[in-house]
C-alpha cells in the first residue's frame, strides 16, 4: 500500500508528462521569475496570528484570533512534506469564541479560555497523501511545482490583467493560481472537504515579494478557509534549500490503513441518562417513556450512525425523537447533517436556524458526498429562544439559553430536574492535576451566573467534553 500511494502521488503531481505549449510556457516563466526550478526545500520564519476554524463566536462569523509570537515552516519538495511549528498566545481580551482545544494534563493548558502561557502547536503534512498534496499546492512554490507536473491538463486564462493557471489532480481537486505582471504567485485557491461545511474554499494570498538568494518569496502571507483568515504571517527570514527543511518527511511514508469502525460505549451517569462515549465531544442520551433524546451530534456521519445504532440497541422500541444541539461550533455540530439524513429533528437556538438552513444543510458535498448529499432530505429544525421543556410526565428535560456567553452566541445548556443534573458544553473544563487558572474563566463565571439567574437546583454537572463533577467544583472554579 505504501508503494502504491507514493507512485500515485508522483504520477499525479511531480511526474513530467508532455505538456501543452501555452500552459508549460506560462508555468516555466513563473518558475524562472520565482526561482522555483532550483528550489528543493525552503524554510521561513515570522510572526502573526492563527485562527482555529469552526470556532466563531457567532454563526457565520470569523474564526477567533490568537497571536503567533513564533512561526517556522519547513517544506521539502523532494519528498514532498511540510512541517509547521508555532507558538500562540490567547491574548484576546475578553476571549470570544472557541479554539482552546482539548485539555492537556502535561501542560495544564486547553479545555477552556483564556489559555495561560505559550501554546506550542506543531503540525506535519505528508504530501504523498491527497490532503497533504493540497496543502503543499497552496504554497507559492508548491503551486508551481504541482502545476508543472500537471501541465498536461492545465488551463491558462486572463482576468483583470492577471494570468490564471488552473489544473485538476486526483480527478477532483481544481487548483487555481493567480500570477501578477511580474509572474509572481499572488493567490492560490482550491476547495477541500469539511464534514460540517462541505466543499469549502481554501486559499493562500501572497504579497510584498522579496529576493532571498535568487528565490522570490512573499514577506506577507495569508491563508483563508471559508472566506476567513486561518493564518497570517509577516515573514522575517527565508532560507532557500535549507538543510533542516531537507530532513522533513524523510523515510517511508506512513502506512495507510482504513479507519477503524466507530464503536460507541454507553456509560450510565444518572437515572435515565447515559454518556455515549467515543472521543470528545460526546453525545448524551436521555431516556423517556416512549422515546429517547440525544444531546449533541458531534464529528461526522460515521459517529452519528454509530450513536443512533447504539441508541437502538439500548432501546429498540424507543426511537430518537430529537437531537439537541448546544451550539454551532464544528466539533459540536459536525454530525447534525447525519441526523437530518435519518429524519431526526434538530433542536437548537433560534440564532442558528438560518445558518444551518442556508449554509450547513445546503452546502455542496461533491468532494466527499455524505449521507445527506447522497439522499437529500428537508431538515426539521425546532428552535429555542430562552427555554424549552421536553417531558412525558415521567422524565423532564429543560433546555435553557446561556445568556451573553462569550464562547458562542446562542449557547444552550440542558437541565434534568429529577437528577439535579446540568449538561454543559465549553463553559467549564475540568483541570485534574493542574494548578488553578491565574483568574477564573469568564466562561465559567457566566455559566454560574446563568444557573443562579434561573434558580436551577444543580448538584452535578455533566460535561459534553467528558466527565461529571459536583456543581461545587464549578462554583469554585468561578471564584465563588
């Protein structure tokens, strides 16, 4: 399998087929202008900002911003592979939106904002995979190398005084680069598959080129996804044919194995209440007399189908009547298309309805068709303004708006009176073994304020990201 994957990538991206004269000439001229032909690797550093995707405070809004105090990228075009190393700090005051990531007990970071200290974030990209290749093509010189290898299918056009070079690889990724009058790459764009938003625009924007030992490289780069920045770098140094970069990705490509089937494990956390465990966030099942309600539909189609299958195994005669969606962040809503495909109504805050109807449930999914794309079905969305009660006279589930919460507009929490249990998402995160935060998180303070405002008798709190704590633990974390 390793050998096959490498051969496919080499043939699609870095082989040298007979090319059309027009496309080949344009690509060759740009490669000469930028010094791409002699470039085997490159390393560049800088500072700027990074924006975690799918974590906007408001539906359809920009991703939250973190300052990047140190950024290093190393690209080895001969493998091909790429490594990014960055240090980010959570300096938005007050913090708004998500992006904390999972809690790391080794560093005491993550789980909830604001995140203390330097956050180290390193990523590796293997260009021998389809997704890795797309990431490399989005870089200025990576695009020209990919275009040269795919020149047989490349097309050249003009728009607004610019030259556009487009090629298709792996029979589905259409990649377009824009060249200016100096034959420098100003923009590269394509579409990638995102489970939540479908075929999503991914673009790199490059400006303020400078010469570094005969290689032209932008001193300003901006990466965008879905129309919003995800990375902005002011480049401080560039090292063409870097020895350190040449070491990136060496060795055999990683083994390609099919993903293991999703396996859901039920864990009882109250009378009629179960965690449906598989990673985080988790779903929570609430049993009623004749039906079940699931709180949270994260991840993907596979997770949704496995969750519904487990609910059916547990209660074969109790269909899932509703999926309660706490908020619009991708990690909490990535599976809701799957629930729609299965005919399960979505209960969410009223501020999310239009976004879900116009964007999430209408977005094309042609690159990787999901269940809803293959079998279209009209969504049923039932909204909550401030409060909604679901009850059958035996079990009662209250859905409340967490007012003015900085993590997400329209954030919902669920209260089960019989268990005196609150189910919350992203307003508090357990920090076992870690020192207290320098100051109580405004996210947790707001949660406690809302519980007090609503006069809820809470004794324990179940966290969608995992675990159950006494409510006193949450109150202490809020500094009360």
